[in-house]
């Protein structure tokens, strides 16, 4: 006798993917159904690796379809589309698709002279300090160097929120066409009122972009610590590593920058100095390197605790295959 699957039992929810009721033929000739625009955009957005070919579509075809759907819904239902793009970059963990979507959303609303949403959408999809420059790169490549106000203000909001000393050290490199200083000048970003140090940081970013060798302001302690490290003679750097691990942690040193600074192998002492400040992605990429260098049990325990912390795993936004790959690579 059934106890749970009774006449009164009903599904808890329903699929958010809906059709318009019209039939069509699939690529293979079978019967299919046409989806509505929101369903089509959602399914494409969560699987669209921009510029990447799939079995049935080239990367260009998929990108064009994605752009058309975003632009259609930017006018038809801007609130829903804005929410989708913000979610896509956040919980959806789709970086490039969200950035492209926000730019195309804004372009379409500007074309129709539709007010609202655009500034907020651009700000919402820029979640990493290098992404204001990414947005500028995409916008100028597709729409020219003139920056409409919603684009400027959205990028300026993101720069104010994301730019700090560690970000400048990690992401403001010569490999980028738009450096931090370029972004700040082009969008006229102002420092946050409650962050006195940010005014010094913005000025310093602009000065270094233009090659002006000004002294680092006293408020920028991380940049000063990095400058102190870089001034250390090469033959004394291992000693600094052994005796002043705190300096590495306060100088915004990634493991890549530490390896370059040492100009030699990353031995156990080097790894142990930088492990406390490494991100989770960097940790799982280097498990085998830790073992091969022979890091101490104490350092290994630090790594294990972080890998066993559900909150840190979720915050890292790493896909399951990253952990499986690390599992296979580590002894």
C-alpha cells in the first residue's frame, strides 16, 4: 500500500523552462518544441563558453544567438534580464558570458534611449579587480572609444569597490591594454568617501601608468612592504624568507610573484611562507608541489583544514573537476 505517492501528492515545483507551444524540427530531424526567449537565454547563458564551438553550433553562431536574446529581453523585460546577468556572474560562476551580456544589455537600452538598469547591471557583473579593464576592452572593441554615462558610472562603481593594494599588485600588469590608471582616468572614478587610503591608491595607479616615479604614500603599507622586499639583494632573499614570513604576507605576494622574486626553486621554506596567504585554487593546483618540496606536517595541516571547510570550498567557486584533478595529481 502506498504511503506517500497517493492521490493528493503533487510535485513540489515546476520547471522554469517553458515552450511557446509550437513544434519544430531538431538538427537531427526529430520533433522538438520552441522555447520562449527567457528559457532560451537561461539555457544558453549557463552553458555558453564565449567563442567556443559546440557540436551543432560554431562559437560565433552561439555568441550571436546569445547577443540577440540579451538585447531582445533588455527591452522586453529589463528587470528579469538584469537579475539573470547578476546571478550569472555570482552564483552561476560564468564570467565572460555575464560581462558580454551586461555590455550588450546596455548597448540595446542606449539604442532605445531606455532609462535605468544599465549602470547597475555593469557594476553587478564586475566581481574581480581585472574585470573593469575587461569591460572597457570589450566595449571599445565593439562600440568605439566613446563611453556613454551608464558604462562609465557602472565601471567606476566597480573600480571603487574592487581596487585595493593587493589588486593593484596582482592585476595591474604590462600585459593589459587597460591598466588600472587607464580605467580610473577614462571613467573618472573617485575614491570611496570612507576609504582615505583609496585616494592615494588611485593617484599612485595613475602615476605609475604614466611612468611618474613618485614616492609611495605612507598609507599604502602593502605597496611599501613590496617595495622593501624588491630592494632586498638577491643573495639575501632566502634569509628574509626564513626570518620574516610576516613581511611576505603583508606584501601581497602570490606564489608566482614569490617564485620570481627568489629567482630559484620553491623549496619547503618558500612554500611554507606563502601557504597561509594562498587562495584555495592556488592550493589545489600545487598539492603535488608541496609534497615534492617536503613541506612540514604543520603546513600540510593548514592546507587540509582549508580543503575540509565547506564554506571555503563554496567561496572558491571551483568546479568539482578541479578537485578531482588535484586528487589525481597528488601522491
